[in-house]
């Protein structure tokens, strides 16, 4: 019985250790993820901190997905990215990948912009696999409403 207990403890700690080896699309926690700061009306900054197993492409997709989700949560469809940066930092014990953008939610796609106007519906479709299909309830409702309107 004692052996089963220690084996269970061992399996638990191995699961915890190995679960830290991958990054995924999730809110910022002690090990990474994304965080959002509201800078002004309809303007936000999104940060993503990931471990060394996450590529720069994946970080970019996580950030784009989060911008699209926020846009949909605000009952909008279009947004622009006005500033972005990515970096990789490696220390003896750890390495991290970091990305951030500043984005603005647009009330419609007719607004003039020097930046490319991105469609939240398209971004969600293109990043669905990397995000494991995760989308907030509010964003999912707006997404479905916009798709329904498109096909009517």
C-alpha cells in the first residue's frame, strides 16, 4: 500500500513537471500565457510569455487569436495592430519567448488606417487549431452571430 502511495506521488510530480514543457493559449499564470492591458477606449496591449518550446510563430498566433477574441467580445469584427515586438531570452536555467502588440478595435471596416485592417472572424478560423478551439462564450456568440449574418 505504501508503494502505491509513493508511486502515485511520483506520477503526480512527473505530470506537473512535463506539463510545464509546453505552452498553450491561456491567460497569464506563473508559467506564462497572455495578459491584457487597456490603454484607451478600444485600444489594448497584449503580452504573451512562453517557454523555450514555443516558437515565435506560435506566439504570434496566440497574440493574434487574443486580439480577435477581444474584438469579438466588444461586439466588433475588425481591428488593427499598431505596434508589435518579439524577443527571446535565454539564461542558464530557463529560456523564454516574449511577444506583445498594441491593437485597436475598429467600429467597422470602413475606417481609414495606415495599418492593415484584420478580420477577427478570419483570424479565429486561422488560429483555431493552435488555440484548441478555445474562445470565450461572449466571443463565440458574436462570432456565430456575424457568421449567421454573412450567410443570410
